[in-house]
C-alpha cells in the first residue's frame, strides 16, 4: 500500500504569501501526520509563468485549441520557450526552499521513503497556484513513484452503485477535429483490453446528452478542440464545426453519469483547467487534462503511453507519470511536452486501477467491496474458524511438542530463586566413593558403606536436624548392630523405596528393613515422553504386588516432618487434592495446559524448579565427616543424602535445564527441588505452577487470532507486516513468560500459531478484496 500526501493551501496570495498544511498517511486511511507552515510572498511568480506561457503559445505546434490556421514553428521561438521554462523552474524551486516552508519539507523527507508509491494532492482554489509546474518541484523529483494531482478544497463523496460492468465502458467523444488527427485516438481506444468503447463522432448536443443518461459509463474520453476562459474558471469543448458546449451546459447529464459510476474523465485536448474546475463541482472522482494547448502529436503519444500503462495494470497515477515522462523524447520539437498532462482528483474518492473498473462473476467474489462492518465480521468469523482449527490440533496433541519446548525455554529463562536455607544436601561423588574403597569400607553394592552411614547419622543427630532424607536404596539388611539400632531409632529419618510398574515390567525396590513404614517415601519420578522431569508426584496408590509400601513421596514425607512443628499436617480435600495448611496442591488431569492425554494417576503437580544451579548448601560426604561443623547449618533443617557421582551407575535425570547426560540433574537435587517447592508454597507463598481452564485457553488463543486480524486490516507492506508480526509475537512471549513467573502456564505456541495463520490468511484475502475504509471526511 502506498502513501497519500495532501498539501492544503489556505487563504492568501502571491503578494501576501500562503498558509500551507501538509498531511501524510497511508493510502485509503486517515492521515497520521499533519503539520502547518507558510510559503512567503512572491509577487513575481505569476509573471514568470505568464512569460513562459506566452513564449509557449507563440510556437503554435498544431494545437488542439481552436480550429484556426496553423502556424509554422520557428526555431528561435522554441529556444525562447526553453529559456523561459528554465527560469520559471529555478524561481519556482527557490520559492519552495524558503525558510518558512522548511518544516514541511523536512517532515516530508522524514515520513516518506523514496521507494514508496506516493499520491500527492494539491488543494487550492487559486488558479495561478494550480497552473504552476508542481511536477518540477525538486523534492517531488526525488520520488520516482510519486505524482501530483490538483483538487478543490470543497468536495463530497459520491456513493456509487456496487454493481460493476463486466467490461470497462468508455464513452469516447470525438469533437471538432479540424486540422488535427483524432483517428489515432480512436484506434488506441479500440485496442484496450477488457473494454467496450462507444464512439460519438462530432455529435449533436442531444445525442451526447442521451448517451450520458443512457448507460453506466466508467470512463469519459474527449478528443478534439477545447479551451478555457476567464482565467481558467470555465471551459468549453467543440462538438462539431458549429456547436460548442460548456460543462455547465452538460451539468445534469454529467451528474447522472457520475451517480451511475463514472470514474474518470480524460480530456485529450487543449487548455483543460477550466473544464476541470467545472467538473470538480460535480464531484467527479478524477480527471486527466492538459494544462496548456497541446500539440496534436503530443496528445496522441500521451494517450498511447497512458493506456499501455493503465490498462496494463499500473495505477492511474503511475500510468500518468510514466506517460508524461516518456513525452520527453518529443521535447526537441515540442518543448515542455512533459509539463502538459495533469490529474485532477476528488480527495473523497479512491483512485481505481483498470481491473477495479470492471467486474466478472469470479472477480465479484474476490473483489467485492467490504465496509468496515463487513470487514470486522469477516475477521471475527475467520479468527473463530482459525481458533477452532488450532484448538482442535492442540487437543489431538499436534502442538504438544512445541508447547513443551516453549515451556522449557521459559523455565530456563526465569530468574533463579536463590538458595533455600531450609535445606542442606550431603553429596556422594566419585571421590567419596574412591575414599571409601581406599579405606576398605564394604559398599555392598551401595554408594555408602555401613561404617560411613553410621558415622554420618551419628554426627547429624548431634546437631538436631528437623528431618533427614536418605535418598539411597538399601533393600538389604544392615550387618552392624550399631547401624541397625540407629536406623530403627532415628525418628526423623526418611528412607526411600521404588514402586513397581506392571505395565512396563519394573519390579521396584524394597525399602530399608530397619526403617519403620511410616518413615518411608517413594522415590519414583514421573517423566514425560521425552524422558524429562516436569511433573512432581506427591502420592499414589501402590500396586498390590509392589515391593514399596509407601503411599507418599519422599519429598512430601520430608516436607511434612519439617512443617509438623508448625501444626501443619497433610490432609485431602473432597476433590482428592492434597492440602498443607492453606495451600492446596491441585492434581493434574490427563489434559492440562500443553499436556494432552498424559497418565495423570496419583497426585501430580507441575514441578516448579527453584534454580538450575545450586538450590541449597551442599557439602561432600568426606568433607562433612572429617571437618568441624557449624551447628546452625544443620539445626532445624532438612538434610538430604544422595549420590551425585557420574562414574558408577549415575543417578541423573533430564530436566528443562538440560537433556544431554553431562547437563542432567542428580536425583538428590531433583528431590531437593521438590521439597523446596512444597515448603516455598506453604511457607513463602511462592505460586505453584497451574493452568487455565480449557475455555479460558480457547478465549486467550482467540484473542491473539483477533489481534492477527487487526494487523491484517492495516494492509501493510510485506516487510512492515512481518515486523509487526515479530513484535506482536515477542509481546505475546513476554506476556506468557510473565504469567509463568506468576504461576500460570498459558498457551504460547497455539496463540502464536493462530496469530500468524490469521495474519497470513487475512492478508491473502485482503490482497484480492477491495476494502472500503471510511475516510472520515
């Protein structure tokens, strides 16, 4: 879509100067930029034009002005005309570079690109201003796709019937042709594609009137002699050797033709400014005239070039500019030929293309005129359909993978919550394993020898931790009597076992025989189809044949022990959700957020990771056993004991922070994330991750589809539309990211998909549909 520029000249004169307003906006839209300025007085300007006009008319090159005896062109007259044109051009541009006019010039350069197609409309009642060679403005010449048109400050929109002709209907009037050749004009019109031309050759007045009343014309064409009188205030066309008419004498017939859809009048004849001023009072959409007497050959060549461009698909303004500039090849014999063609425009009407003048059954469907209300309805229904399609694809799981990928990206980008001071993690790494073996400690297939475990528990109990979590499988009896006694009597010690799964033939792991059943927790993780841990299993019903009797998760058991002194005990709501204090952990369903048809058995929630790096203070086993301990680092805290070694049967898991083996998270760290999530939700008010209802998700996706439709309404150029989509998608991502930080996982990928699809489909639809936009004028 191109740009529309309007230059409005207020009251003034060349003696006093003119107030000027510049408006710039998108084509077929309201102006978005407006600035006022002034052109200073320049009393000599009309004199420069009169001097050029006088020297031009003295040449007498077989003009279509009057049927007078033709003069013979004199070479010196041509030179005089060219000299006068150079002077006029120089003085004209000097005037337009005046300091008072500079703000308008700078705003023009700021807002308009030289690659854009620009329609410039000059609004003024001053006939001397209209005559000036505005196409020679040095600013305008920087824009190869710009063309200027004249307009009256007073205008109205004509509401034309929506029905169009299947062919472009042209009424061609061939008037008095004495001394000129109008046969070439007729031949050029007959060659126009998709056009039906009716010729009236030297008609009588009644015959012309009847034709104007009798049919829906798209273009009115006149070739022959014409002239303007009274300083361009009125014009006259010569129908035949005896009759001539003013526009006022055709007023009612022309008004009827305009009401029936007449879009364009072409006067390929002399001195047309008077004709244009009278026709403008009838609100004709646009005209093409000649500002001065036009040589016969120039008129024929202009018509040929114009019809080639306009009927070939160029816009009206581009077709006129190209045809006008091609006349330069004739200026050795016909000086200033490029000055002659002018467009006169009704600003309330849109400039049509050749194809927009006509209609076929197929084209009616594609190029039907849409009012703003129709356009809104179309976009509303389209966005609903696209939303239904996207939501259907989502329910079928077709967008689950990209949704999960976007979720992982947001999880990684969230700011870390910092270290949880309620936890301490004692880790067993490869070095700790090597030291135990070096000390001849029997690991018995485990990662922690009985000697080291006994010593570790004894040292921990000295500093009174609130809970101890042993995240190490011990499905065998202890041998050392001291350890057996310690395991049995340590009331705040939680052991682990693993439940069985008959569907995939996983037998599970037995719990440590010495630890009471009430102090056991299952260590089972729920991983997604890609193996990544994104969910937190809080409780479940163990299978009948399971080796693990624990109904509650290891993390929940530790958190419950920690919260018990505060009077908080686990209980269940009537809906079967776990409740700790005032915090309710709502169970996931098989369709939750981006998840579609997952196994939602047991009490599952989304795992709200605290940090990708260090979630709590960590100390190595060997270091803890051999070094002095700060009592405050252990007292009333939860101590987790687990393996982080990577050499012997590593216990690592893929998380949103990393899937490759070297980026996976040790199981004990994942357990710490789960414990921290429970405590942070209950004690700190940190939001749990949740999702909206299905219908809220649908409304959200539909809203972004509507935004895509609004972007398509703007009918931006492809680069600007792409930039708008990128910016809008970025805003969508930031909003979804912010909501995730606050605890809500909302659809990003489906919303972005509906946005892009709506923009794409509506843009394609708009490109083949004529949209009527209220101009507000």
